[in-house]
């Protein structure tokens, strides 16, 4: 599918969808309860729908009560053998794999699209230390997990993705033994905190020392009567940048106390000399005096696309650290940002772990490609509003991964 965008002025209020990160964790946690949990505000993103299908396949029962409320009757007994598909969700696959590793059975997990090209060696390198046998496609999906996991003390590498750790943190409370995880070089710490918050909401206790040692008691039980999924700061990032670029856009429903990593964008906007305006439930940005900025996105790599769209229209060179976190996303995101914004005339340099964006030069519309990456499509759409001529974005349907209503919301503002 292609989307054609011309220079325009956006105006209005956006209520962004619920967080697929929070949603996937909550859906799986509800599936692990023995009773019934009401989940409010499950989104219709591809990733959340894949998680719902997977917990059903593992034995949960799902009943849609209303547009905003879904009841999950949790898994009473895991199957001894089943096949699961996480779609293109790296988080969903890693959470599901971790949970299945704690159960007595044989679970085959696969995915779709770019997820099939993303290495998953963590499972073979770490879960095997806990008594789990892993069969994989030379470190790639599909993988088969033969549980069940035993507790004890294990040292794990957190440098590739925090999602592997989150899967273990959701699984280990259910096994018989206590566990201690010693975590080296942990990245995306805010996402681990999100997992801990979800676990606490479902009655699970995990202690940690500075996110370096985690202590998990075994034989715990998941329990939660009702859970409300937060609005998504990742989806909001594009509208917040649009506001900073001069569009009259306000965003509603965001939780300022959220543990979501991408809430860091507010501080980053301030570092670009933008003013953050908060009035009642609405957030808007005054970027009339914006400047180039220097930020570290190591722990919030999903902000790179929105930050590049912002930096393109700041007069000077902006610097973003954390490029190594971009390679194993839906695309090789650092290279793709360089390539696609380069078509507009924007110079982006990749120097090791640093991205340098030479903003403030005259840019022009062009035919661009999403590379099947939802975040690339959305950041290009925001950039297109500030360019002369028409931009055609190929593969625009990819927004369904996280924000199926993005184009409808975009059209509603323009």
C-alpha cells in the first residue's frame, strides 16, 4: 500500500492508542492467572492480537465484553505440546518463549517477516543453563523449547535486549525453586521496570539490586481482577514531534508517571530548547526556538525515528547515541533512516554508536519506502508535512504493527 502526503498543517487533538508493550505484558500475565481478569483498553495492533491468539492456544479463554473491556479466563493447565506464532513481535516471542520454558512440555515458537531474520541465540546460551533443551534454526526462528526450567543462580547477558530478561522474570515466579539472575550490561532498563510494574499489579514479587541482581521466589501465583493498559508514549512520539515542528497538535491520555521508556522524549525535547506545555489532560510542544540537540537513546531506541524527524528541522547538527540498538529492529533502522531521509536531502552520518543529523538544510519530497518498519513509515509522514511537493510512502500499511489507526488520525488532523 502507498500513502501520498503533501505539505500541510496539522491541527487538533489526538488520543493515542494503548501501549502494545504494556498490552502484551498484561495479556500474558492475565493468561497466567487461574481466575478471570478484566483487561481494559487492549489495542488492535498486530502484536497485541498475536499475543491474544497465543494465550488462547496455551489454554486461556477470551471474552470481549465491550469495545474497551476484554475478560481473560487464565490458563488452567498448559498443553504438553503446541505450536505458537508471535507474528512480527520480538517482545511477544521472547515473553512467550520465556514462559513456555518454565512449563513441562514441548513448545514450538515461530514468527513472521523480519522477526525470522533476527538472531535469538540468548535462549540457547542461557536457558540451557536452567535445564531447558532448545532446538533452533541455527540461532534463528523457529525454535522449540523443551521444559521445564529449574531455578538456581544464573548469569545472563542483557546487552542485546531486555526482552529476554522480561520473559524470564514472567516465568520464574511460577516454577518450584527460587532463582537469582545476575545481569550484565543491561539495556532498556525502563522496559524491565515496566515488566516489574506489571508483575506487581498481578501479585508477583521480584526483588532486585540496581537492575544487576534479581531475586525471584518460586511457587508464586498470578492474580488480578482488573487492569487498565496505558496509552502509548511510542505512538505519541510522532505527534509530539509534529507539535514541536509547529503543528497545532495536542495529545491526550498520556500518563506522566509511566515507566514507559519513550516518555524520555519530553526531556529530550527540552534539550532541543522546546517548551513542554501540560494543561489538564493535554500535552503540546512549543518548538519555535528549537535547536540542535545531543541525547542518548540507548535505553529508548524506538525514539530514534521521531528524533530524526525533529533533528531534520533543527538548524545544525544533532547527535543521538545508541545506534547499536537499531540493527535488530523491524529493519536495520539506523541504515534505513540514513537511506530514506537521504532521499529527502538530509545528511545523516553513522559513526560507531553515534548518529549525526545535519538539519536545517532545504529538503524536498521524494518517493520513500517503509522497509516494512512501522516507525519508519510514521516518522516519514511527519517529515512530509514540512516539505514542498508530494511524498509517496511505499509499504505504509506496516503501521498496523503498533498503530493501525495512524493514517486515519493523520487525515483527521490535516
